[in-house]
C-alpha cells in the first residue's frame, strides 16, 4: 500500500468509526439503581418515533431532530400487521425496512430500544395485530392460544432475522427490547408474558436487556421477576407517586418512564388534544434530576397513513389520520415552542453543546384550489361477490374497505325499525333511495324504515374503519355482526323479520381498485356525479413547479380515503377535528400530480387546495358532544344512596364498599364537595365491583348525563371509563361542586363497591370529597 493510500484508507476507517457509535461490541446492563452502558452509569433519554409514520426519505432528518433535542436513544414499536399483511408474506422493504432505520439511528450516534409487541397499542389498527388472525373465530388474542402463539413466534423470528444482528453485544445500536405492552390493561397472565419473554430471549440472546412497561397501578399483575419494570404515565403526573411501589418492591432497580406522554392522540368528532409544554418539561427535568431514564412518547408522532389508524374503546372512538400528538416535533417534522423549551432544559443535562437543529428536508408549499372532475360510482368498484347468510369482512377474507349488503324485502305496510350491529359506518338505502345512517361512533344500532313493498331492495353499505387497539375489544370484526332484524307493529302485533339471503358485494380500499374504477368510466357519460349517486371515486390533478410538503384541505368532502400519486394518505371525515391531510413533498413531483378521493358519503363540493398549515382542530358536528339534555337528568330525590361518605385527598385508587349489594342499570355519582373548597370537579377513572368483588366490564357503559363537562380538552363524562388513568372528566371553569355524573351501564348489574381514581397530578387537583353514590 502506498503511503498516501494508507492515509486515505485509515482516515476513511476513522470516519466510519466516529459516525458509528458502538460499532464495536458493547454492553448494556442493569446495575444498582441505574442502567450501565459498557459498565458505566447511563440515563436513557429516548425519543419515541414510529418508522411507518414517517416517509423513509425523512427518517434521517427526524432522527437528527431528536438528537438535537439532547436524546441519546430512539424507541420504536414494530407493527406486526404492516410487515405481514397476508399470512406468511413478510415485507421489510422500503418504508418497512426497520433494520435500515436502526442503522440510520446508529449512524447518527443514537441507541435504539425496540418494542416488538406482538401487541403494541399505539393508536394503530388492532394494536399492531394482523386482522387475518380473526379468520379463526375462536382465537384468543394475547393469550396462550396455540394458533396465536404459533403466528407470534414466526413473526418474532422474522423480525429477529432483521434485527438480532444489531444488538449492542454485536456492535449494533439496540440496547433493550420490550416484552409485550401494558399487559395489565388487558389481563393477568404471567405464563403468557413469560412465553413472549422466552421467545424474545431465544431470538436476541440472554445478554440483551429485556423489560416490561405498564402503569404503576397495574404492574404487579404481570411483572416478571427477571425483567426490568418501567412505568408509563403522562405529562403532569406525580412522579414520586408513580415510582413508589417499584421503590418498595425493588429498591435497587433503575427507574425508567417507558412512555412519558408529551401530548395525546385525537379521535374523530372530538377536539384536538394538547398538553402544556411547561408541565411536560418540568416532569422531564424532575426525572433527569433524580436520575430517572425516560422515553418521550411521542417525540415525533408523524402520520397514520392509509388505513392504519386504530380506534379506542369502550365505545368505538376511531383515531384520526394525524398522529401529531402535540409532540415537540410536529407531524411534519418541524420544531414547535415545546421543542425549544425542552431543548433548553435538556442542554442542562448534557456536557456537550447540543447539535444544531437540522433544516427541514423540504420547503412548505401551497396549491391553489382545483376541482376533481372525474367521478366513478362505487358500483364499478365491486370485486368479490358472495350470496348466503350474513358474513363479516373477515369471513369474506377481506381486511379493509366496504361491503354492500343487499337483500329483498318482504311487504311491511307500516314503518319498521331496522336493528343491526354495524362496524363501523352503515348507510341504508331502499331501492336506491337513501334512508339514513347507522354510525358506530354514535353508538347507533337501529334506524326507522318507511313502509315497504314486497320485492324492494334493501342495501346497506358498510365501511370499516380502524380496528380497536386497546382493551378487550381488540377482537373487532368488521361489517354486519350478527343478524339484521326488522320489527314493526302490525295490527297491534309486534312482527319481526330476519332476512336470511344476502348478496355481499365487496369493495377493497386499494389504490389499484380506485384507479381501475375511474378508468372504467373515464371516457363515458357516467363520469359525473348525480344527485342520487355522489358516493364514489373522484380524480383530479394538480401541477407543481416546485415540490414541497403541503396540507391538502378536505373540509368540503364527506368521509373516506385519499391517494396522492398512488400513496395512501389516510382517512378523511367532515366531522373533524382534522380537516387537512399532511402530504409529504417526497411523494410529490414537478409537473402533474394525481389525487383520488374515495368519498363514501359524497362531497358538498369536489374541490381541494393545499395550504401551508395543517387544520387539526375544526369540528363540524351536527350537535355538541355534551351530555346535558335535561330530560336525561335522573330524579334522585326519593332514592337511597348505595353509599355516601367522603374520599380522602391525594393520588391513588380508593374503594368504597357498599353496605349491601345494589342492583340497577345506572350509576349516579353526586360529587357534593371537593377537597379544596371552590374547585371544579374532576375524576380520572371509576370501576364498579360485582357480586364476586371483581371489576365489572365497562365495555357497554355510556354517559347519560353530566351537570357540566369541559369540552375544550375533551374532559367529557366518558373519560371516567376510558381505561386511561391520565385522562379525566372535568366540569367547566368556575363550576364549583356539587356536580352529578350519570352513567348507563348498558344492562342491570349487581354492584358491591365503587373504585375511584382522582387525577394523577401532584396533590390530585379538583378531587372529590363528599359523595353520594346511587345505583338506579
Ligand atoms: C399506552 C400504549 C401506547 C399508546 C399510549 C397512548 O401507553 O402503550 O402504545 O397507545 O398508551 O398514546
Ligand atoms: Ca380516564
């Protein structure tokens, strides 16, 4: 080797090593009260980001944005269903190339924490589980069901093929791997969790640190002795309280908040969620000052493109497309005031000056208003057809999209009521005339039909939205579930019909179907919507002289999905709060760009424009979400309370045992005073115990009435049974106690006790003192 060549060669090598932190094997272990990196105390400052929620060309930029915040690690989930969309077919390419994402993190000097599920929650379709698991009807998800476990192991093995060579022990960036996810909000099953642990240990080796995450109040249910425990809680939480139990049980364990929620996710039909920057930064400052590791969930939320947004339960609350999360790095990768406040605080805990904030990879552009001129009716999109008794999407072997269910009606000379469990959005037609909708979001299950003639056609167009990603309800089939019944009062007799013979006409939600359908009518006279046929595909074009990120506005549209240049951009729905879709410039081009909108309802006007700012907080509701209809207010004057007394102040659960079991369909909680006189009232969670002392299921609970609810911030009555300790019902500003919350339990129950959780913030603000509890 010549001298000059040798110099060049060596400096090239040096560059590689400098850029690739931990390129030589290292260790990450659990020490006394701290994690140890290569034997030295180490505080994990992790930034949660999700690679499928960021276009691949922007990965590097977003990682650099996290680094400039003072983070040393990125924390990622692996979404099983995006990698195995059909059973046995795996995809780790393009935007799914998780190994490349980890290597990029390492090139940027960041460590990686991997959370491979199998279940991840994350406001992602079915919490990451693939829908095709539901084809096995009796499957038990997240349990030791043989088929479930078999598929989990195959999947984890495939992920292992991508990632097991990237652990710190092998010179890669991965320092820890998570076992399952918040299992305590699903069940109590240590053998199942142990089996997941063993599976991951087999794949990543016994040297790699494994951990579990859950809420402090749930941990003991499933915590395994040989795994690190980490806690999930949100901005504002009382941090010492969160680690209290861990400190008692494992005084020498390192402390980590595995999900510190920077903001929150948004649901269709409810206000955009935010959390104050100050409280977030103070919480993180407190943790760092106490040597507590964390992952900031989300540091950059990104976008749930295509049909990947999930839904929450109890009830059915589908998530919007944007996963902005009010995170410090916004949906489109830009800084926010929260970002700079956090960065300033993080600088205190770094001995080096934090790297400069990187420039966004693309400018922001606007697009003038244009019309989507070509239309095609949904009829032309029909793929598979089947005749028989009612089938779900899964029974038709489809994951997403729509089914048009059609049957022939009997003669019903008077009005009748159609009842059906529709997942998720049904539109009912008789002989092509629109009758109305059955919307699962609103808990609707029936609709009144006009008198009908024998032989008329009943059509129900059912659109599936994201599958539930949290709680027991994740086994969320789509389509019509069970029978459709028609009941009518004929000559003073209640008559019921159950049509048995149905046609199922399936429409998938792929781009291929959208394009094919448009092409079919493009040059015919059927390419314009009519008054009767407005739901379908709309195509238009926009020209760009300069490429950049933009926010396409859909506020004049109904409900559906959008594709730009073949990329599935996400769902739209006029009710809001999200009215624009983030369109990354890396998926646009100079010159002509194509857009197709599938509108299952039909637009007011088929126009779109690109604006420079997103619109994430504009509701267009038929009526407010408040439960303040005075006719729903119970009269409790002549009722005897099942219990009355006073709660104590401070954080944490309290249980009120009733003197005798109480039976009824409704729960009324009268909050007669607050711990601090003059406060408004807040409650984070409520459970009822049944005869066996176990918690009753809250899946069919709904709020019937509340004397006051703060709509801004979504502090509605249902927040006391949304399975989230960090969210709460709160009365409006200036509305001191007394207050009443009235909950419909869905059916008559026998109740023996009530469990109450005040807000999680220090001092449990606005918590209840004197109460009366009624079961009515
Ligand atoms: C939990 C889950 C996350 C996410 C958050 C809420 O902590 O573990 O996946 O769903 O709630 O955003
Ligand atoms: Ca709650």
